[in-house]
C-alpha cells in the first residue's frame, strides 16, 4: 500500500465515521440557537437508528430497494417524536435543559435493548439485507487522494448551506439578533425538532 492510497483510506474513513458526529453537532447548533442546550442528540439519533433498522428488517421484502430510504424516513420521524419530549420539557414545562437531556441519555439505550429483546427474543438483530450501497459520480472519484472523500463532502456542504439559509436568512453574522427580536415558542420548537 503506497502513501496515496493510505491517505485516501484515512481521509475517507474519517469522513464516513465522523459524519454522524458532524450532523449531531449541526443539530446542537440548531438547538442552541433556539436557546435550548440539547445534550441528548446522540440518543435521539440512536432512537432513529433503532427504528430505521427495525423497519428495514420488517419490510425489506415488501419495499425492496426503497427500504433503506423509507427506513431513514421512519428513523427521522421517530427521532423527531423522541425529541418532542425534550422540546416539551424545556420550553413548555421550563425544565432544566441538562436534566432533560440526561433523561433522554438514560432512556434511549435501555429502551432499545428492551425492545430488541422483546421483538427478536435475543440480544441483537439479524443482519440487514437492504442497504444503501455505494455510488460513484463519474470524474469525481478519479481525483487523486481526495477523490473518494469528495463524494462524502458534497452532500455535507449542501446541507450546511441550506441550513444557514433556513435559520438565518443565509447569514451567520448575528443570529442572536434574529431571536432577540422574535422569540416565539413555535420557532424554538421547530429548531429543536430540526436538530
């Protein structure tokens, strides 16, 4: 293995395994901009991943190649429902943000283990058969060193651009002014759910 292929492997592996953390930190930005500290983001993601896998295993024969996409949608919906607990507790009930996030941290993992044992009567799920797979864009994968990694960066950059336009009108200059003048509960809840 030469240096170029080693660097390509390191960069692509880093981007693949850091993508969930990057997306969770982006969700933390949304929550913080709604004046709510959300330390339960990882567990909201784990609830979404849990329901996505259960959906994938249950409906892989019915939906075929669309199963991973529908599973991701179902996972996002269940993550949204789970984050409603945090939004309701912190905004409506004025609970402490750290305590509410800690409750999510303590609730999600045992809930997943319990439901796996209740559904499959063992400690783990079978392997999934319907997955996303890999897709190459012609020309981009041929760039030396960063070519394969570039395929992962493009969707991430596009998502960051869309999120900045949605929250702050395309400007990160003074986001606190947006919420200083208007602090409606609906926008705060929307940002927590978006996180």
